C-alpha cells in the first residue's frame, strides 16, 4: 500500500477512513506542476498524492467522497484582492460609466445621454472620470447646461474627487461652492451627505459582486470601504454566507468602537467563519490623478503654488499616535501612501511604532526607501493595473522619476512582500488583470512601460494569493482551477484567464459542481 500525506494523522494513512470530502483527480499542482490527486475535507487540504501512487486501494478517497476528474487542469491557491471598496464597486456597476472620457465636455455629453436612459427624479450618479490629462476643467456650469434640474454626482476613477452640478450642491447644502469640484476628504464628506442607497439594496449588489469575483478565482478580499465595514459585514454574513472571505477594514472614526469590543485584526466576526476584522486604514496623502499625492518634487506647472507638492492628509505625529494606539490593541495599520514623500512618512511611522502592517499603493518610492519595506516587515499592497492605467499621467506629472514608479521588481528583489489588489472600482475586481499587468507592464498595443519592473508569472501568482506559492496539506481549502497553465498562457489569455472552478473554505463558490 503506497503512502500519502495526511493532515488528519500526520503520517501514512491507515485503513480507517477519514471524514467524507472531495477528491480532485488528475489535476496539475500549480503552474507548470505535475499531475496530482488532491483531497479536501472540513475546509482543509487533507491529502496530496503523486500520480505514480494512484491505485484503487491507496488513493485518498473516503466513503462518501465525491471524486472529480479535472482532466489535467491547473490547481492554484485561491486568489485574493487585497484592496477593494466593495460597496463602491457593487454600486459602480449600476452607475453611469464615465471611463475613457477625454474631457469635461465629453463627460457632460454622457450625462445628457445617460439622463435620458436612467430616468427618475433621484440623483444621477456617475463614476470613472480621470481628469489628470484633460484640456478643460470639471465645473458645475458644464453639468448645469445639460441637466439643470436633476441632481448629478460624479465620482472620479480614483475615488479622490467628486463633481456635482448646482442642483446636487443645493441638495447637500453647498450651493455657494464655486466650481462643484471637490477633492480628497471634502469629496468624501459631500458624497456622505447624499441620500444613501438602502442597505438591503447595497447588500444584494455586494453579494452579486462577490459571486462575480469568485467566478474570477477570488477566494478573499480586504474591504477598505469607507464606512462601518465591520458592522456592514456582520449584517451581511448573518443574512447569507458570502462567496469570498472578507477582511473588513476599520477607519479612525470607528476605531474606538472596535477597541471597545476588544476586536483585533484577524478576529472573526459573524457566524460563518469567513469574515474577520481587517486593518486600520490611515492616509498620508491623496492621489496621482488629482495631483494630491505628496511628493518631494513639485508638480509641473504648480511650482510656487499652494499644494505644489501634493497634500499631507495626516500630520506625521498624529499618524504615529493612531498607529501606536491601534497596534497596542492588536489592530494592524494599513497606511495609504502614493507619493515618494508620503511613503517616506509612512515608513518613518512604522519605524517609530515598530509594528507590522501594510502600505497601500506605494506608487512612487525614493531609492533609499525600497529596502525599508522588508527591513520593517511592512507589506506593500499594490495594484499593478494602476501602473498601466496611469502610465501617461505619471509620465506627465512625475516626469524624470518614473523609473521609481510602481517599482514592483525592485521591491521584490529587496525582499518585500507584495500583495496584489485592484482598488475596485478604480480598476475592475479581477486578479488576472493585475497578474497580466505585473507580468507585461502594458495593457494595450504599446511596448512595456519600464519593463525592468516586470515580474515573472510565478511571482505575480504568489502576490495575487497573499503569499501562498503552492497548494499544501494543511492549507485552507481555498483553491482555483483554471483551464490554461499560466506559465504558457499568452498575455491576452492570462488577462482573461478561463476559470473552471473556485473553492473557498472547502465549498465550491463557482463552477459546474
């Protein structure tokens, strides 16, 4: 009788049958991997058997097991999107799509057309404009000219700006605002004053978005929704089991309430075992497209003006205070930092507090800061699709510095831990887009942008799986089965990778099973 590894016994399996589960037969173990038989039960990978060990007697199939022939498909660790705004992503799918617009006037034209299709007297919401390269500026007059009586609220693709018409400004008590364009914290405040979509509607949309994510191989997300994400996910998981694992982030306005409950990062909430407390989200700066990312050098054309280097969202001393408070109670910080000066401030704060955590985005880095991620055990939560989406605006506003932008290969070579996300709805919640962008550094017909920062497919897969490199005995049964080996897939196939099935916590969340 051939031996096989068992998580239940820790040695060669005996003739006693373990609890029933699912056996995946004839599956390739990892990209470029060999054929294996893999068994899962009670939410764990319990056995992995080499193809040469297959036999009627020795194969790890218990009474009641379901045996599935995967016909040589590739088995990978379940993928994660380590940075999403889930309610924003779910709602954006029901809003006027402004992506691809090249001017403020083009947006106004879309608003006119959209109002005819999206009838009703409520607020007309739009999402996805990027004004960083526009020849004209967003202004309320443009929206008033096409839709004077119905409130219009448009959100930028990076979630760092909001553009309102006069009717919407009156609705939120900001009728005297000069332009109707708000950036950074002001945009968040204005949008929070608008009528809310009913919670039950948002929850239905989020559930649909989670199922769509599972269809792309996603087993988990870190939800950085600007809200009471912990409370929202407690409510959602009480009503239905989510299709993905969720780490629900905390914002400073909710930190006291979380600490009062004794909750720590990683603690379970709800009853499904799939939802946990995430990190504390903090901000050092704004964004590239809004020219509010905090940089050492001024933005071209803004020299000598207020905000010429971007903005400081949180004073460094306050950043350290909040991080120290959170870390002392077991809540890990996740610090938003995009500009090179902002990343230095964030790393300095981690060094002062000496705690584990994350820096979100890490888009522009000083050379001396690259090794500090590994030295301080700070994870770089990055979004490779941003590198390809923002290459033109980076070339303009970070001219002469882009060899330090989205420097994923440099970070990895310096020993940093990378975790991929989408920042959905900033880019779509699809990990294969991130993987392909990291590998190719282009998403159109143009040559790779800074090809020296490309990652290998293997390294990109690890970053998309939060560090899991292989499927091993004892791992959570968070798995994805794909039809094509990522190592041999052409770029366009990698980007649109056909996902056969997805499993989270031992249950199929997508596929024919």
